[in-house]
């Protein structure tokens, strides 16, 4: 889990910057300004929505391929041993129980205990586990982790995340231009008071986009933390509550040993094991003790 969200976020952010450059090259701001709507939120909304949602959708469509490339994960086409055969059988069984299509299953090299799921839809997904997870967890714990990842897919977390990110992209595009126009007029006044066309506007828009994108990232992280509790419940249902708790406790041992999480930065929020950031607002995962406590509550 820890892996997927940061990949999605960075891919989406890169696309958003490209959108800004293309927007400028095509002269859309000039056209909007000439028609008196360049600082009008209602006027900008249709184009911003198309670009904002478009970037998020592209991120979603690329997520599976990018995850495989960034981790070096190898999809199991034909099992080479009993472990690979068991992984395929377990994930496919859980997928059937969850009512989704059978995801691709992959293994990637990594000393840390981690796993992630990603993909464009509930019926076109990928579940990957690290070699460190297979080496350090027993079969029951691995089963629970796999159930957690399958639950992410079954819950539609990837699609929901895309919708949230698309809406946030739209607001970032709109308000970065409004702020860019205001700052450009204040700092780079031109004859006749016409701002919004020069390099100052472009620079101010990019700056505002970065800052607003940072705030949007906090919202995405909040959703990420919420969905971890749901996926833990799903993992408990697809395996067993005691197995899910045992798996999280095993992850605590990794955390207490201060072992580095070796997933690429862009994938951190999609792994089973997350790292605590400088503050809760920037954490992709709730603390493990909170996740364990949630599973231990009477149901």
C-alpha cells in the first residue's frame, strides 16, 4: 500500500506542471484574458476541470506500469516454486471472495517488509510483495497483508483517489492563476495596468501551483490514512482478524528496528508499511499502534 500513493502523487504533480507549460504555450491564458475571463473562476472552470481531471486520469492509467518500473517488480506469469504458486492462489482466492477480477501478482527485491496494490480499475490491478516480506513473515501474516492489498482494490481506493486528486487539480489550476494574476499585477506592473501576460505571471502561477499542490497533498494524505483502516478491516475479513493484527505487529518490529523503507519515495503511501513524516498531516499511514487498536475493538 505504502508504494502506490506517492507514485500516483508525483506522477500527477509532474503532469500538472506539464499542463501548466502546455497551457502557456497554447496561449490559453491570453485567450481567456482577451475575453475577460482569465481571473474569473466560473470562466476558467470548464478548461481547468478538463485539464485537472485529465491529469489525474492519466496518472491512474499509468500507475500500474510506473509501479512495475520504479520497483523492478516481476509479474508471476508461471509459478517457478511453491511460494509463487501459493501467492497466486491466495491473491486470486481473495479476489474472488471480494468480487473483483484476479489481479496480477508480482515480487520485487527489497529488504523491508512491504507490499502494494495499484491499477486502473478493480478488474485490472496489481498486487506486489517484497522479498523482505516473504522472508520475514509467516504464511498467516503474508495472507493478511495480501488481503489488505486486495481490499484496497475492492474498495475502489485507486479510483476514489483519482477523483479526489482530479478535483484538487482543478482547484489548484484555477486558484494558482488567480493568485498568479494578483501577484503579477502587484510585482510586475505594466503600462496601462495590464498584467497577466508576461514571465512574471508565469513564474507566479508556477509558484502558486507548487504551494497549493502542497496543500492538496495534505488532503490526499488524510484520505490515505482513512483508507488504511478500511483496508485493515478488509484484510481481517479475507484472512482472519488475528492474522491481520499479527502482521501489523510484525511491521512494528521493523519500525522499532529503524529499518529504512526502501520503496521509491513516489510509492510510499501505497505500501503496507508507511513511515511517519514530520507531522501527522503529512503521514500517508496512521501509526501502527492505532491500526492495531482499531482491529482490537469489539465488533
